């Protein structure tokens, strides 16, 4: 006699789990800002306020922190954080590993946000109204954030109750 079983996975994370998951990302971004000397902590506060606002509403797909050559615009290195809202991990790895960023002359930092389908499905008025709550003005980016000229390597996985954020470093 054959027996079959099925399982279902339901998302049980809350806004608090999203915030907890992003703590590692925030620590990484603060470390990058300090090590490169390109952003103040006040600026990071504003970036992170907007990131969390998007994440808490399930509008955020990924965050990229990119070090660019100021003259050519070429990407020198990057860290990508991709959201997985249907993950299985329940706890995070320690933040700060693999953060060997340095202050390279003639470079600047940029942050790229990618949005979920839920955001893309909003009408223009809803997007505009939501954006009024941001601390920064966000504009479209022409940077290829697949980083084809760099080598990617998996870094930390941040998680809480199945809400995950996978970090990948590019050099």
C-alpha cells in the first residue's frame, strides 16, 4: 500500500521579523559607509528608513550597494541583498563578515533598489503617495546590477521565521 503526504508552508513572519532580518543588512551598509568614508551615518539612516519602509510593505525585491569609479562610472565592487519572503531559515548569520571594503580614491557609493511585482502593480498615484514618506528622492539607475564584469560569491544569510535576505558580494 502506498501512502502519500502533503505539506504546506505558510508565512508566519511579521513586520518585526522583517526588521530583525534587515538588522544584518543595516550593519553591513554602515560598515561599508564607515570603511569607504563615502556616506555619513545620517545618510545611512535615511537610506535605511526608506529600505525598511519598502520591505515592510513587501515592495522590496533587492538592495545593491555599489562602489563606482567616479570618472568612468564603472562598478568596482558591490553587495547585493535579495529578499526571499518564503524561505525556511529562522536565524541570521553574523553581520560584518566579508566586509573588506576600503576607501579607494576617485570612487563613490550608490544604492540601487529593485521592486517586487506588488510594487509594480500599484498605480502611479499610489506609488507617488507612498514615496512621499521617503527620506530620500529615488531615481532610476542605468547601472547593470547583474554586475557582469565582477565575480559573485555568497555571503551571509539573514533570516527570521522564514523571511530571508541573502547577501552576495561582487568583486
